[in-house]
C-alpha cells in the first residue's frame, strides 16, 4: 500500500469500491471505443463521391451550404452550416458549480464536394468534432445580439465582451462553409431510377386512404349512384389505385440522383464528422485512448488501495 487512506466504515468502503470500479470500467470503455475509431479511420480508404460504393465509406471534401442556405449560430450569430451550443449558469454559495440551462445542435443538412461530385450530409446522430470552438461569459442567459454589427469586427466584440466575468458561460462549436470536412458514415444514392416502389403495398395504402374518406370514394367510384360500392366498382377503384402507384414510380425514376451520407445506426460503424484533417483526428483519438487508459489504471490502483486498507 502506498496511500494512508485511514479507517473506513464498511459502508464508506463499499461506496468507494463501487465508484472506483465504475470509473475504471467507463474509462476502459472509452479506451476501446476510441481505439476502434482510430482503427476505422486508419483502415478505411478515402472514396471519391462520383465512384463511392454504396455502404460504409470515408469521404473528404469542402463544405457547401444546404438547400436552405446558411444558418446563424444562436449565441454569436455567426453564419455557419452546423452549430452546437451550450449555456451554463454558475450557482451561488461556497461551492461554485456550472449547470447547463440550455443547449442544442443544428440538424439541417449541408453538402460537401470533393471535386468529383457532391454529397448531402445529414448531421443527425453524428459524433462531430470541430476546429472552431469558442467560449466566453456574460450576464444574461442569452448573449444580446440586438443592434450588434455582425461583421468580423462586430462578432469579435461579442465574443470578447465580458470574457472573464459573468454568471453565464457560453460555448459554441461551428462548421463554416468552405472548410474541409472528414466524414465517415453510410453512403447511398437516391433517385435516378434507383428507388423502386412496392406497387402492391402502395396500391393497398391508396385504397385504405380512400376508404377513410367514404364521401370522396362514392363520388369517384359509385358509378350507378346507389350509395354502395359493388364488386365491379371496387375493381375499378383497385385499377385506378394501381395506375396512381405506377405514376408515383415513374416520378421517382425521373428524379435526379442524389448522394447522401447518414448515420449507419450500427454500433460497430460510428458516424463521424470532423473539420480536423485525418492525421490530426487519428492523433486525437489516440490521445483520448491513452488518457482513458491512464484514468482506468489510476482507478484500479485506488480500488486495490481501498480494498486492502485496514
């Protein structure tokens, strides 16, 4: 034993052992998770958007705003294509603690282009790391942008005002247009005749929706006006539903091809988006793994110290 822990009651010893065991297990989980990220980045070749296979791929391209244009970061007002923000409030009393009062991240799609093609990026579910991070403090729950000049100088003034004081702490992570983006996720191409409808299911769904509106159903298919849909009239309705299903299929065939990157929703295939370059991202995961391993080792050592303490 290297630490003089002092006498512990059985309850204190049990709590300490449980906390330390949990800390070691969580740290080991981080070790293996980040090492898996590191190996995937190292082993997955970079695909070109024009010729990328359908499935889990790695893409690197420059960011373009989505169809809805640029976003405005909610705290600083800076134009961007993706943001995550957090507002924390410092509690009073002797022990100063920060409590999150609001947070969020954007879910608007944006695009990347690698010179061979364009791919839509759905950020939902992604683990996002960004070069651009900013933290500052103020005296209100939301920093005031009213009347602010959102030029480069105006934004700088917002971010540096009352930087070292205030009971509120603001933080933002942003992705800007034209930045280089590393992306690892599920690539698939939609449109261009690739989407095939289940004609039977679509026909059935159309008939079900018509039956839920009896007035419209009778107006359209009650040919003899007796207030009932007989077998012949119902067959006519079935034929019309099939025609409409085929029209929907033709409309899908006429859509242009669109490349999309989304969350694989597979725990063995993480969805990663980062404005770090590939080498720096690998170093980041390697350092996180090493730090987590150190924490696991310290927690295990303390576990043994408490377990063997008299």
